[in-house]
C-alpha cells in the first residue's frame, strides 16, 4: 500500500498521472472545475510513450512508478490520465491502493449520443483501438453506429514535441511537412470526414492538446469529444461524497500546483514554460 506523508495544506490533493504531457488536458479540466484543489502532475517520461509497449510491461511499470509518485505526493485521489494505461491497469492499481483511482476511457458513449450521422471516428493509440476494453465500450454504447478506428503513435509524438518546443504558445497552425505526414497517418479519418463522419473521439489525452491542428485536417467534423469534463465531474463527486472533503478555499495562498517526473526535463525549456502557465518552473525528480 502507498505511504502517507503530511501535507503542507489542508486542501484536497490530486495526483494526475500520465507517461508524458497528455494528461495536462485532464489537468486543465480539473483546474477549471476544482480551482481550490491542490494538484500534482506526474509524468513517467522515462518510459514515454506507453502506447507502443506490451500490456504486461505497462502493468509492472505503472504499478511501480505510481507508488513512487504517490510516496512523494500523498494525494487523496489519483487520476490515471492516460487511455492506454487506464484500459490495462485500473483493476491492478485499485487493488494495490487504498485511495480512489479514476481512469480515463474512450468517450464512446457521449460521442454516440452526439453524432447525427451515427458515423464516429475513434482516434487513439494503436494499443487502445485494438483492445477488448474498447470493443466492449463500442458494443455497449455505440452498437447502432459505424465506428472508424485510427491508431496513431505519430500523433502522440507530435503533440508531445509541440508542447516541448520553444514556441509552444503556438497559434495551432501546422507546418507543411507535419500537415502532409498527419494527412497520411490519419488518412482513414480524414477521408471519412469528407463523407459522413461528423464526430471524432479523442481517445488519448494528448490529442485534445492539438485539437486546433486536428480541426485544420478535418474541418467538416462537427463534434470533438474527449473525457476531460467527465473526469473532473467524477473527481469532484469522489472528493466530496466518497471522501467527505471540503473543496472551498482554505488557504490564503490558494491551491498548490507542482510537477513530478521520472526523468530530468532540464533539457526541455519549452515544456517547463508550458507547465508554468499553471504550475511553477520548479519540478521534482522521482
């Protein structure tokens, strides 16, 4: 079980975990919904990306590193802000931790309700699009829809590098080379978007961070669906109803935000700059 450590603030604390920066899309939703809650963002960047690793390797790695992060964070609740990890390890980590664990799964259900043409694109990592967990979600919530799957590791790398670049206050415009590469990588979806696909599920937490670029590739898509708001609502419910914690501000200094990494980010000034929008320039190596 996880170790406990006394916190410097009485406000509830959340640990948001991912392999890279993708979980920041969930973090943004949490900050908006829960402005008085302390948040520690934890990235296992030493083992990024998760989407191309075997299931057993991920189970073992995430079990280990999540305990290491929690020993440092002593959070009240953990968000596994990674679709790939959530579809594999939730059962294991929930057995190994005594605190609530919230996972992120593809938003198939709301997408099926939103779609007017009942043709949906599922954009995820290669592992997520082929997993039984995803098959079950589609069978349960989108049996009346045509679901077009696209697994892309390249888009994960694109999102990660975009946020780590020195100009990550970018306008969202894709340069010509990236535009050509992504058109090829996502061709099954870009072609469907010219026909009757009106909804795309962003089933990797990296992808909402580059939604502006995706909209340039598929301008006819009407609905872009991710899990950020649903996760924030679930976290609020668990903190207040399950744990009985108060979410009102109880510190004159406001919420505390910090970031944890499994590998140094000293050579990524762009990432530090991006994080400083919510966090500080300080980070901790675990």
